[in-house]
């Protein structure tokens, strides 16, 4: 079980490294799709079917929107300059490796092994699931015990839609062209 | 003026006839599946968010296969905004009703009686909340997509 | 244990993409990769050996996987979609004004 998850995570790492270094923007977007779909298979292996359905559809919608954005500009040339920025890249990578090892040393002591029984608060939710009345415990948490968070999520979605409709508004520009 | 009209029609024809006819069969089926997942949210994996994004993907499929006819989309845009605003307003009203009516008066209390576990009509307020959130998420994602397409069409004119 | 280390490596790759890339679309892809790594880490923490999907059915006596991180992540995925849509709409506006996605060429401070 753990070996399959390791294979999926290695696939995600390779896909993301290629996606950030592709010369063509369309290849970058397709490699980003690899990362998203490997995440779906990981969710199915971790017994989370709700999340898998949402992640598949959201990933497809994100890919459609990204391809609609980059249709005119896919062949951007990435010119590499060899004066100052190369040293900047090497310095950045070195700094990242140092920070990575420091945080890793701190993290090893606190986290247990994979698959450890760490539930403390969820025991209360599972035992009183009859009070909520729903057989799906995740839906019962989202709409009965934690309904305020669902209201917050609906507000954030509403605000993002208002933002997109305001940024992509077009009338009022025609007067400027004249 | 005539030349402008002709170029608009040439650019927004959409896909071929085969795709359009298949879309007429498949898009309502996907929408029906989204309604099923939303309503049975308290019995099987699903719920408000998953049903909402599945319904939105049915609408996006219809728009992609028919091409973006600019005037039609612009005339229909007010319905999406009205639906989304009404849905989130109804969710707030439901929450405040819990405050007023229920015996233990907290915000979002479950004031409808909870039935037997495993029935379709059970779980108090949870199926109603699922349906409202499903409508809201569907309208939000579709209106984002429609705004993007209208912008891209107007920019290339 | 090695799974958490790999999640952290994925997060660092996303952070590297945000800092050193010059193309606006690749910066957005880096942000999305960071978000995916955090989501995967949350669901990995909640997994328990030998238990199964958190849905109550008749006559089932076993244990369940932790449902609380799954509820948090369900909200986070949909919010992530809204954030990406907002970032991409700002990117379209910038492309229309400057003609390119390169951030070194966006030097005008006036709107």
C-alpha cells in the first residue's frame, strides 16, 4: 500500500519538475495535468472518494481555463542570459537545500509513522453521527457540526466570482478607442 | 458592418455536427447525474460540492460544443448571477431560521426532525443544505467560464 | 515516513517555481503545485492502517479513516479553483496590455 503511494508521489515530482522547465507553454499545462490526475489516484488509495470526484472535475475545468488563456502565446522563447541570473539560480537552490534539511530534522521527531492512529477529535464526531442523521460522516461534519465553515466557503466563492466579473468587464473601453 | 458580422459568424461556429448531436444526448445525462449525486449526499459519497461541480461541467460541455455565440451568452448572463445570489441568500435564511425556531438556539441548529438513518428523507436540514450549495457552486463556476469566453470574443473582434 | 519527506520535496519544488521563473503562467503553476502538496499532506496524516471509508452502513462494525481532514480538504479544493480563476483573469489582462507573459517586461507603474 505504501509502495504505490510512493510511486504516485515520485510521478508527481517528475511531472512538476518538467512542467516548470518546459520550453513550450502548452507542454507545461499538460504536465500540470499529470500532477492533478496522480493526485486523484492517491485520494482513491487513501479511502477518500468524495475528494477524488471533486478533484477530477476541478482539474479538468482548470485545464480548460488555462488552455483558453494561453492559446495566443504558446511559443514564448525562453532566452537564458549568462551573466548574473545563473549565479542567482545556484544560490537559490543551495539556500533551498539548506532550509529543507533544517526543517526536515525538526520534523522527524514530531510526526509518527504513516498510518498512525492520531484521531482525538474525530472520535467524538464518529460516535455522535446518529445525532446528525446522515450515513455519510463527511457530509454530516460539513453541514451539521461545522456548517459555519461551509457558509464561509460559499462567501469566498461568491467573492471570487464578483472579482472575475469585475476584472473582465469590457464596456466603457469603447469610448477610449475613439 | 457587414464584414464584421461575417467574421463573427465564421469564428464562433463551434465543433462539427457529430459532436453537436452527441452533446444533445450526453449533456442532460451528466446534469441528471449531478442532481442524483447532490440529493443522495447523505447516503453515499457526494454532497453539495461534488454535485455542484458535476452540474457545472455539463453546462461547460454544452458551451464548448456549440461555440460561443456572443449575443446569446450575453443575453443569458443575468440568469446565472440571479441564481447564484438567490442561492446564497437562501442559505443565510436557513441558518437564521435555526437561530429563531430551534429549541437550543444556536446559529445553524437542525430544526427539522431527524428520521431513521439510511432513508432518503432523513438527516434534518442536511439534504436541503446540499441542494442549495449545489445550485450555488454550479452557478458560480459557469459564470466564471462565461465571463472568460465573452472577454476572449470581444478582444479578438 | 518517507511519504512526508516526498510531500515536503513537492512543496519546495513549487516554491522554487514561484521564485525563479520568469513566465507568469509558470508562476501560477508553481502556486498550484504548492497547494496540491499541502492537500496531499493533510489527507496522508488522516489515514489509519486497516480502517476504511467513513460511511456508516448496516451491520458494519469496523473502524473508519479520520473524516475530519477530508472535510477540510473538500472545501479547500473548491476555493483553490476560485483562486486560480482569479489569478488567470489578471494574467489575461496583463497579456492584453503588454503583449507578453514575461514579468521583466512589465515595467510601467501607471495603470
